[in-house]
C-alpha cells in the first residue's frame, strides 16, 4: 500500500511528497484538525525574527557595555598594579630605614651604657674628692683653732684682711688717704687735675695687671711642683686639681707676709722712683698690697678701670675715670661702684 505524506509548504498549502511502503515504519501522521492560514504563519515568523533581532541588539549592547566595563577594570587594575609597585618600593625603603634605626638604637644603647659607666666612675671620684675636701676643711679648722690658741694676732688680722669685704674697705681707705695725699702733692707741683688723676690711675692699673700675672704664674708653678705628669689644661679639668688649687691659694695667703716685700720690690720698681715723694711711695706700696691680695683670691677679684676719657652729653667737659669698680670675680657680683670725675657711677 502506497500513500502521500502531507507537509505544508511555504505558502501554507499541504502537498504530498513521495511514496511509502505498505507497511510503514512509523505510524502515519494524522492530519491537523485546524489548518494554519499562511498569513498568520508568516506574521508569527516575522514577530519571532524581530524578537530575536531585538535580543541580538540587546546582547550586542550588553556586550559593548561589558567591553567598556572590562576596559575600565583593566585601567583600574593597571593603576592598582602601579600603586602596589610604589607601595612595595616604599616598603623596601621603610625596611631599610627600620634596619638603620635599629642599628642606631643599638649604638645609642651601647653609648648610653658607656656614659652610665663613666658617670658612675665620676660619681665615685666626686664622692672621694668630697671626702678629701671634708678632711681639708677639718684640718683648716684645726689650724685656725691652733692659731687662735697660739695668740697670733697679727696672723688673724692678716686673714681678715684677705677677706673680700675687708679688701674693699682697704681700697676705700686708699682713696680717702693715700690717693688724696698724692693728688695734693701733684697739685702743689702745678699738675692739672686730669694729669694727676691719669698718673695715679695708670700706676694702679699697671700694678694690678702685674700682680694678676705674677699670682697666676706662681699658682701654675706651685701646681706643677705638686702634681707632675699632666698638662695645665688637664689639671684644670680634673676634680683633683680644684682641691690642689685650693691648697695653692691657701699657701699663697699663708705666706703673704714673707712674699709681700718681694712683690713690692719687683712690681713697684717701675713706679717707686718715678716721683720723689714719700706720699707717692706710700700710695704705690699700698696699691701693690691691695692688688696682690685681690690677685691671690680664688677666683681673683677684678678691677674695672673703664674708659680713660669719654664724653658725657649732659656735661660741658669730658669725664674720666677716677675710681675703678670692683667685682668679686670676673662677671661676678659688684662689690664697689666706680666713680668718674663728675661723681657719676662708672658703668662696667
């Protein structure tokens, strides 16, 4: 048995194609109960095509958006990689700095340990010197007690004279008596007030500097005799030299009675014969005595002579220094103000 297979063509018509055997392999296809009109079929296919085209356009648009986002992500990724490289370089620099700081810290720790050790040693030495000073103070008190018990009144008066306050009083007495006596002699010799003052003041300044130099030289010599093997600079740096310097100063004060005639002879040789008058000789000798006592103090007392002559805008004539100022030591407390020819205070 032969038959036709009914298949709709493009126009929607049903046509038969070929023949098949009497015994079909598959059961025959039943014809559709309702036939689809050709126009409806075409419209349906067109709608599906438009839908597919719309989906394709959407997919293409989506693909473009994803491509743009991919570019943006690639750009961000490149910036992140660059930032990571910079951070890595910064980390390497920081690691290097950390290693350097650790080395410095270790060195500082070692130096700190060294300083602590030296400080402990210095503290021990200071304690030892403090004990020595206490021993010297006890010995000094013992010697003073022996002097008092022995009734050496002249020595006691000399020790009082070596006190700064007593020296200031002696200096004032020098101006009240010996200075005025010598000034009166120069006036009788028809010297002007300015010339007379200049001669007296120059002699005092020269004597003062000579005494300071001789006292310092004598101190250095005594220190070298009592302590060898160190330079003068090293001696002044160590704590033992301070104790030694105190001993030397005490020695100079104790032997002032024996040394003073030699000082007067050596320092006063330049001035004693310049003026043939007893008041001048007395003035020079007393200047030497006071300046020498000031020079052997520790630290030495200072005389400030100021300008020899300077202008005062409030005065008609020029002023000049009459009496130098006295301080306890260099840049130390002022013990006595200086005086100018007009009676104003000397600025030092």
